[in-house]
C-alpha cells in the first residue's frame, strides 16, 4: 500500500456489523485515512447493511444460498469485490469459509478479526471454550488471511480478563470493545503503508511482528 494514496477498503460482514461501525466511525473521525468503498454481506438481513446505508456507503447482499457451490459463490464474490478495486479487504464477522483460490487472490491485502488469543481457539464458540478451559484471560486477534482457517500471521491482539461467573455473552461483550479498537488500528497501519505481509510473516515498519502480533495496551491510538 503506497503511503500517499487513499486506501480503498471493502468490508465483508454477515451480521450486526459492530466492527463495521468502528471502521465507519474511525474514518469519519479521521483516525483511519481510508475510503470504505463498499460493504458486502452474504446474509441479506444483516443489520450491518443498514449501518452502511445510513453512512452513505454502497451496500450489497450476495446470498450464498442462491449459489450451487462454494466455488460459484466465491467467484461471484471475488468479482463483486474486484469491481471496487480495493487495496484492503476486511472480514468483519463474515461467517463463511472462503476457498483457497479466493484467499490467494487477496493475499497480503485481506485481514480478519477472530475473538480469541490466537493460536488458541480457531473456529467457533471461542468464548465458551475459554471459560470451559478455566482460562484467566481471553481476547481478540487481527490477522492476515491465509488458506489456514484463523491461522494467518497475527498483526495485533488485545487481552481481557475472564471474570468469575462470566458467561459467553458477558465475555464476548468485553472482547468486542477491544475488537473495535484494534481492528481500525490495524487497518490504519496498513493504510499508512506500515503493515505488510512479507512471505508468511507480518511486518510493521520493516520489522517482523511477534508471533502473536503486537500486544495492544490501550495507549496505542
Ligand atoms: C466478532 O466477535 C468478530 O470477532 C467475529 O464475529 C463477531 C462480529 O461482530 N468474527 P460484529 O458483526 O462486528 O458486531
């Protein structure tokens, strides 16, 4: 991503879109030097589509159920995204597994956020799994997307305590607050040309990031 051009972002969602909202707010406040070119959901009823429309951002639904195969959906989605010529694709609660060809096409310019301290708990039900394991802390991780599910190089993570008596819902809400801070920050770094994927490692200002990504302290913005 060259430093002196505006970063064009396409955001993929499936649901509420609270992370999308954090991106909308960060661009409106000038914290994120980027243009959200479009928001695309695989679920036509996703609340996040309304958030996009309210912010004046083009919003489209591409219903995976109307495709015969994963490959057909992936290729229609790829074509739709490419039409916006994004520098960066953001998966923000996008609940579809994307095929290897799709992932390779966007390699180095697609980020995901996962609600756990990766490499712990890839996949679903992360909060309940952390509680069941008796973990004292949980969190979220932003990572580059590679062919391995939730397995690409981490960029940044934030930790929260697991409190006595926590339910998955309470813990999820605590983690989500952090998600809203670290995800736009990672995108800001990318837009500034400071964050790149070099081979299979994430680099920030020309140096390899730690294996678990930068550790967010809260004083980073
Ligand atoms: C977040 O917890 C995110 O980490 C996960 O899905 C959730 C999406 O929430 N991948 P929202 O739609 O951004 O509110």
